[in-house]
């Protein structure tokens, strides 16, 4: 199967694309679309995290659960929304922690593409969702695929910082070789749990300290927004 994904990931994951579970995922999505079901993110953005962050450039992994299920929100990067879309509550809490941790001003845009371009793999465990139905594709087979992604990173790379927020993400810890990698754990940034250990976790500064200690360029967490263009009078 010719999956449209960045070349380094295509090489690493080639065997997965031939497996029956992945074929079943593809068939299921085709059937849903034939039934006029709305699926997020759009097809060309399902592998956006991989296309923006090549395998050999991954420095940090931030693991989400499944894509946002509202119109225009999901664009294939965990926790991120496209420019012009109001940041959802979990992302607002991430920005609050960033302000407290590294002094980042709270941005108006929730587009985290600049992180992904620097080596932050913004990976959802499930890569698609039906509109308005959270976790509707959770049993498709995506989890097997993304577990393999984490395993491949763990086996073939070293020194990656994995940020595991909430119980669901922390269940993936067993896939990570902690003799080679760093695991940072905290509560999920959701409004229901952020005050139970996400606020104050300082994962962003801690991740950069771990990267610098290895001689790796740290992440610039600041989201540098373009200034608004003033209308001519």
C-alpha cells in the first residue's frame, strides 16, 4: 500500500502498512466516507505529525489521545489547532503552564506547527475521529499503529524526551526504554485534571534541560505570532 507519508517514516513503518489491521483501518475510513460521515482531520492531514517531524529529527514526543472532533479544529498535530481557530481548554492550560514555566506570553493562535518543525512529535494515539463523536475511532487499529511508532522511536533512537500527560498517555510508558530515553509524567492538561499535577510540572523547561545536557539544540517553545496588519486610514 502506498501511504502518503514522509520518506523516513515510510521506510521505518513500511511493514505496518502491509499488515491486515492497517488495511482494515483504511477500508473502514473509505466506508465511512462513502456513507458521507465527516471525519477529522481531513485525509491529507492524517499523517501531518509525521510529515512535519521526520523520524531522525524527533527530540520530544507529546502524546495525545484522539483528534479534536469539532469543525476545523483537528489538523493532525496533538493538542494543536490551525491558525484562526480558538484554542480548546486543554491547550489554553498548556499555554498557562508555558507562561509559568518559561515566561511565554499567552498566544491567540493555537497552531503548534513551529514546535513540530523543531522536532516535537505531536502524536495522537488515534489518528482519526468522526465529527462530534470523541473516541469514535478508538478501536479501529490506530493504537496498534501508534504503539509501533513509539516502539520504533524507543528502539532505534536515544535521548528522546517523552511527555506523558494523564493516565491514557502514561499507559504507553511500557513501550519506552528508559535506559535510553527520558519520561516526564504529569496529569492531563484538561480542565478536569490540570490542577492535579499538570500546573507546575515544568515539563517544557525540564525537557530543554535534558536536551541541552545531551548537546542537543533545545526547543523554542515561544509561539512567535505575526503582528496584526494595521488598516490604512
